[in-house]
C-alpha cells in the first residue's frame, strides 16, 4: 500500500508534506505582499467570465447591426439583378 501512495503522490508522504508547506509559505508571503486574498482571486475569475459573457453578446449585437446594414444594400441589389436576369 505504501508503494501505491508513493506512486500517487510522486514521492514519500513526508517529503510531499514538506514541499507543500514550503510552497504554501512562499505563496502566502507573495499574496500578503500584494494584498491578495483567495476571495479576490475568485471574484477576479468571476468578473473576467462575466466580462467575456457581456462583451460576447455585445459583439453579437454588433453583428446583427452589420447584418441589417449589409442587408439594406445587398437584398435590393440581389432583387434587381434577379429581375434583370429574369427578362433574358
């Protein structure tokens, strides 16, 4: 069983624990220096996803505007060309 745990963790449990403690202290120090908190990171991710969501729908709205503007020119030209070719 110990061999399975070592394989899963990538090293002995004690060495993994020491590595995790050291990395946790370093990350905690950096987060304290920059005045970051875990909740701030979650809010930043949430706000990022909401911005993408809203800007994505704004882009779709612009595509709809482009569609209507283009259709105001393309459809009459298409109809005129079809009428002219129908007479032949």
